[in-house]
C-alpha cells in the first residue's frame, strides 16, 4: 500500500494530547477521522512523538498507509478540507510519498522542540495558551549555563515522568540552548529521542536556575542523583512546541 | 480624581469588539467590570481606538478616573487579578498616573497597527485567529509599491466602511509598509487617526496588488475615485493588531 509521510501543525489546547485515547479527543483521532472521511477506511497512523494535552506542534511527522497512490498536494488539500469542516485545530502542512521502510517514529534521526517562557509582570492575553507565564525576570544566561550541564549522554531518570514507559532512561541530548528576545525566553532542545516530560522537566529546573535558586553545579547534582525528586517543578504544557523531525536523506534545515 | 493611563493587550476573538454594546461582551466591559470589582464603582473608560470583533491589541491605551491615588503597579496587578478570575483574554500591561489633560483618544499623536497575512497552501492551526490565511503566494514587493500610492494626505472615502461615523474622510497616512518573512506578510500602518475599516480595506486591496490583479496606478485610481465600490474586499479582522499609541512627551519607541 502506498505510504505517505505528513508534516502536521496543531494547537494542542483543545486536545487530550497526540495519542488516541478513551477519555477525549486527540490529535491522532482528528487526523484518522479526516482520513476516514476522505477514504472510507479506518486506519491507524503513527506519529514521531507523543505530545501531552496542551502541547503544540509546528512539525509533528506521521506516516499513513493508504490504498490509493494520491498526488501528495491533493491528499494534503483534501485532508485539510475535512479538518476544516470538522473545525479541528490541526493542519497538514506537507505530504510526501515515501517507501515502506520509512517509519515516522523509528526512522527519526533527531527531534527538535522549543519551550517558550514569557517573563513580565502582566498576565498573558494573546500568548495565554502559547507560553508559560513567569511574572518575574529570569537570568537567561544563568539558565543557559545550567543547561549545558545536561547536554550529552546521560541517565535522565531525574528528568522523566514517573509514568514514562521507556525501558532505558539513558539518552543523548544534543542541544539545550536558552536565549532571550525582550520578554520571551526560548529553550531549544534537540535529541534523537526524549523521555516523557523530559523537556518540561528541564524547563522547570532551568527556571530555578534563572531565579538564582540553582547553580550549574546544583543542576549537575540533580542529574547525577538519578532521582525524580531532585527535579524542579515540571513546567506547564502550553509553552512546549514540537518543531521538527529529521530523517535520513532530508535536506539540511534549521529548526 | 486621579487619572490613570493604561496600556492593554487583548485577544479579540472572544469579544464583540472594543466598545461596550448591548449584544455581547466587549473588551471595554471586561475592563470596566474589573474596575467595578476592585473599586465598587461603575465608571466609563475611554480607549484610543475602537477595534472590531476579532481584532487584537498589543498596545490599546485607555484612561480611567479613579477615586483613589493607586500606586500604578498595584493597580495593574489588582486589575489583572480580577481579569484572571473572570477568565478574560485581556491584560493590563502598564499603568501610569497622568494629569487630567491626558485623554487616551484626543491626546493621541499617532496610532500604529499591524496586519498579518499567512500565505501557504495549508490551513492555519496555531495562527488560525491571529492572521488572514491566503492559500497562495503574494508578491509583497508589488504590495509595498501599491501601498506607497496611499501614503500622504488624502480623502480616503474608498477605504472606509459605509458605517464609518467620522465627519471628515480626509486623513494623513504616515506609513504603509509591506514586508515578508517566510510565509508571513506584515503590513504596518501609522497615522494620527484612521477611519473605520481603513486598514482592513487597505489589506484587502493590497492583496489584489500582490496577486497581480491591481497595479499601483489602479490603487491610485481607486483612491481618487473616492467611492467605496472601488475598494477590494475588506480583509478579515483576525489579521489586525493594534500595536501602539504615541502621546506628547512619550520616549521614542519603535512600534
């Protein structure tokens, strides 16, 4: 059956998360229902990452096996028409025909995420569901320095949810950069794969570094503790954006 | 009575517009209700500009006369606490004590607006209520060239709503710049004051210029026709953001 790779954008505010589940509407369900509406077939799609409720995506990647060899841009437009009719906050940005060796989850070489923090005294109106509001200044240079203690090949037990289902807590974190533009602090994280809640755990801990409550050495000690209780409070989902996934043969892109 | 100048941000999606009216909840009502909750007094505030339903603001300015000489940051925090409790998409960014000669509407020297257009084949998810979706490429240089025909002192009858209540359709447009970053086209407009629907009328007409359907000479002819029917379709409200208002004595700021 023809396999298609799709790049998907969504506003996670209205969904129980990426993954199909019993207790509410998921992004995966929204996409599978648009495929059902178009093709008459109930299929299961696979995404590169499982985002939690409230987490957004600009570049989630999925694969789907369809019976027909659609022209990619026609498939994109038809699925978007069904998503629009169903009033979903989901958009198919791009469709490519791929061979059956492509797997959105298992072929991924690297995943890129962005975590946004707005630091200002006034509550958020326009950015309310698109950033974490922190009503005080944070020292983004201290956050960046602390973040560098986390980059590399480590056991990240401290920074994963107790519900994380991964067998192995060891990951290689390629990038964890913190920068500031005005009131906005951006944390950019890249790795082949992440543990459940890993980036939100990083963001919560780096906020403490930005407040002067943790030094880089404290963050290193928290990592080395391999103990969930050493982690700062987990940052809320609305600041997190799944930006991009890289696969073999992709042209070079800056996330 | 002590007078306060306040800078206000809002997501216009949930409101019938800036102005208090019978048929729904307005941004003005949300702010007046937060003042009532805080002070026990029903007062009427005045804004620098009346935005339509769906139009956003990052820098609407209002003035309000209160009985008490609040410390500005305490007033800001208290109003934001009431706005949060009422679940309003409104935030008071800044409060300043001003003297009674300050009038948010009549003292304004210049108003600055931004109109955002997203040009891409796929529908909008994250930006759905924050930009006008145009599913084809637009030539932003052609749009900018056409826009320059509108800058200056003109009778803007072509570019105002038939419901516009201004007695005089003559205005001086100081700036109408069109630029592009990736899929996003930004139109930046500055003037002491604007007519009703003027910027959305500009945006709708400039889109035609970006499609090659109007030359700069056509836009000039539309202006000179002084006839509403010469205007392109009015662009939707969700692309429009009220950015900033300048008053005498303000420090120089880039909108």
